[in-house]
């Protein structure tokens, strides 16, 4: 970020211009809205000053994709006949996918084609993978494109459970990695970094926690137009209905390269947020800050020259991003300015990478910061916050599993201990859950060694 600091010192412009706060200023700098082809639109200061700035600018016309050689017609026909994953064929799942695809089409993330209209003139990159719906407790199912699913020859014998021969390897297996690898590695450091911050924060001080989620996630980054046919899937429809093919125009959940591309953008946003905070920039009030700040700080503006304070009263913070969640931990300063600066830096920082619809002219689109999650209070600064599946307490300096999750793990362990044999899938599931829990109890990791070794054995 050194280059960004030099640019900031040399420019004699208003803070509103630097942050692209005014819609007309942002549109003039980026060009006319009708020319924008992506919801990823990094502001000029990031393009000029961040190591990934020019890369993000290039991705505005789509990220590069190489999913391997064209498929043979036999594999394509077999994949179309196979259709959606069984989890997407239930009545409730069909309704969910239809609702989701309708929004995608309205927002410009996908289009639909009839199979009969395109089957005789397919694009060279045309590939079909099954769409699936993953159940989630207490929430709507999660829709993913199963790009790890190989195309197999259909078994002709009724009742034959052994899978047929592979006609075509899965898209993920033939994908050539092109995305940057370094940014996505940062997500593994988020929880340890937060725990280290909690342990090292000044004694007697409350740690305030916030989690600002992005909406639409991977869909905010498009792929090159010719490559979009790599990610097609059959729409789950009632039997007898014409076969419809969904053609996405954006990154898909389920593709091995999606996290790498997306994390490059969100980590760049995190760097810009950190830079704003480090430079002690007091950004203008933001329309969404009311969902994060205490009400007496909303809309306030700091003095041009803050009064000097003792270094011990300066406060401290930890600014992180986990894929599409910006996770903040703050010990407020004595003058009560740090929380406000970090809140506004985060909101402007996200919009500096993924601007709001009134800037991108995205008809029918959502704000890049999830308004739904803001209204639920997820981003409100509090001493207790559920973060990455763990309950953090910034007052007591503790971390634990949520009670409901802990009880489910305990119940499953008690049941398994009464059995002499356990299905492999069930054993892998509980091993994964307990292993995840040891992230907050490092001394327990050694206890998982026998289970881990068993998981590595060939399944029977």
C-alpha cells in the first residue's frame, strides 16, 4: 500500500472524490454506466495503488477460464439426460431453484435457453453439470453447481448400484488453475488472528465485534463471455416439461477457482479499509452506518485536528475478511473516534470494490453489503458475536461452540460409541465436526490423530 500512500499525499482533491462518495463523480471517473459490464468496479485509487488493482480492472470484462478440452457429444447428451442432482428434484427444491434463477435472470447473472433450440449448434465450451440443493438447518437450502461430478455411462440393468464407466471427467478435474493463489490463503488465518487479538488486547477493555456480509457473493464477478458455457446446468422442472438450460454469466459456487478469484477482490477491499484506518482518515457519514454504530455516533463528524491523546488511549483493531464476510474487532479509543472510522472505512471500502446499484446502474440488483443481514443486526458492534461458527465474547475474552452445535456433536458421539460398526460417511462427518471444534482448543488436536488416520484408510 506504499504506492497508495504516495498518491494520496500528492493529490489535492476532496475526500468525497477520493472515496468516490458522490455518484456523479464515480460515474465520470469510471465512464458511463451503460458501459459497465461487471459489478466488480474498483475505484481509480485502488487501480493505481494496489498490487491487484490493475488485475481487478481487467476482470471487469470477465475472469479468464480454462476448463479443459471440449466434451464429446456422447458425454453432453448423457449429462443432459442425467439432469439435476436428486437433491434439486424435490418439490421444495424445485421451487427454490426456480426462485433463485428468476432473480439471477432479472439481475443479469444468468440466462435460459431451450435445449431443443441450441442442441444442434452448441458452443465449443458447452459443458453440463448437475445443480444441487444442500439442506441447511433453520435456513433455506444452499444451491451449488456440482462441478466435481463426472459424467458416467448409464447402467442398463435395473437395480445395478455400481456406477457406470466414466465418459467425461468433472469440470473441476479438467480446470487449469489461472486465479491468484495467495489472497485465498488468508482465510485460514482469520480465526487465529482474531483469537490472538482478543488475547493481546489491553486488560479491562471491551472488544466490540462486527460481521458485515456481502450479498450475491461470487455472482458479482463475471467470467469471459465465451467461457460461460462451461457452467451450464439443466433446470429442475416437472417430468415432461421442455428441457431448459441455465447459462450463468458469473462465478459459480462449486467451481474450484471461484474462491480464489473472489477472495482476490475482497482481500483488496480489506487492504483499502486497513489503509483508510492507518491513515486516520475520518470518512464522511455513510447511509448504512446506522446499522453498525451506537446511535450517538451515527452521522457525527470529527474535528479537523483531533486533540492529542495518550498512546494507551488510542484504541486498537483487527480488520479481517473471510471470503464474503468482513469481520471486525475493535477496542474503542478514549475519544470514541476509532469505531466510527472503522465502520465508515469498511462501508466505503466494500463499495470501492463493489459499488452500490445506483452507481453501477444495476437494474434489479442488491447493494453489495447485505441489507438483510444489516437489518438482522449481524453487523452491529457488540461484545458477543457468532463468528465463523464460534461464539466470541469480547468482554470475558472467551470463545466457545454455540450450545446447540455442541449438544448435537455430544449426542452423535454418544450414539456412535454404542456401535461396533459405523458407516464411513457418518464417521467422516463427525470427525470433521470435532476437528473443526479443536481450532479453538489446540491441545485437543492430538486426540484426533487416530480418527484422522482412519479417515485416510480406503473406504470399504
